[in-house]
């Protein structure tokens, strides 16, 4: 399936509570299997467009991973969030959801999109392999937007300068992938969420430096986190399975 202007994206900050790690291995495996079967049924029922995970380089308390989970409409997002917290697996989770839509203005058409991993026909996502982060690249999760009440008189000129800086960083540091989501409603996380993937840390350093350089940074708020993609080959099978 493909995204559209009507698709809804769940931005999910998640992780396991300490009690999870006190369970024995057999019980954790059983709960995980039940959970995966349930979530795959929601994906199939509502036509999951895509699910992408990122593991934080340094956990923030119980927040360990960030996810983007995209459905054609709100019904899929609602059922997914309800199912995710169902026991027994759901009792041991940390959940922080924000709903968003893709933000794809014409002036950001220079952001590259990484191709999805190829899925071998017949691969069964119900069979859970050993999962790990992808060490071949590094991602910046950037949340923010303009400060509330910021003077908008110079916003056009400032935005043009901002995009010029961003394009320069993307060219010089080989930006692999970039996408932006507009959060629905006011949020402590800001107005937008960016995912920016580079070959190495130098690109992330340069992007953050460009974003926070004065005077443009005076009207913007920022919240940056560094992560790696989480088991991208496996989770590509979830969306492929929803087409069957």
C-alpha cells in the first residue's frame, strides 16, 4: 500500500518496564508471540502502510525505541493503540503516542527517501528472528517547531535561510533518508517530527549545529535524539503481509 494525504501516522515512544525483565525467558517469549500475532492481525485488518522502528543510542528511562506506524485512516491507528496495550504483554510496556500526518511541502522535495528492504516472498512475520539495530547508518530524531507567540513577520525569510542550511548539510554529509511529520494538535513534543538518516555521526553533528545556530534558532524549539534503525528487514515484512 502507499501513503496518501489522508493517512494517519502513530509516533510512538515505547519501551519495556523493569518488571518485564523479571519474567522468565519462556514467559517473555510466549507473551511476545501472542503480542506479535495480535498486532499482525490489526495490520492485516486495517491495511498497515508501514512500520519503522528506531532504537535510541541511549534510553531515556523506560523510553527505548521510537516507531512510526502508518495506516490509511484513523480507525487503524485507534485499533493499533488499543491492541498494543492489551495484556499480558501490554502490562509491561511504556506507551507515549502522538498522532501525525506526513508533511511533504514542495520546498522539501530535496529530502531523499530510502528504499524499503526487499521482502523474500513467503516470509512469515509471525516467526520472530533475533532482532538487532542496523549499524550501517545513524538517525536523528528531531522534534520541534516555532516557539508559541514567535513573531511571524520574518518567518518566510528565516525559513528560506533554514532550508538553505539544511540542503547544504544534506549534500555535504550524504543524507540517506529524510521525512517529516506534522503533529496533530498541540504537543509538548512540538509541531513537527523529523527523521534524518546519515552514514555517520558527522552528518548529525552538522545538522544540529545548523539548526541551533543563531539567530534563526531564537524562534525555534528543538529536542534531538540519536538512534539506529531497529530490525528494518523484519518489520518490512509486516506491511508486505498486510497486502495479502
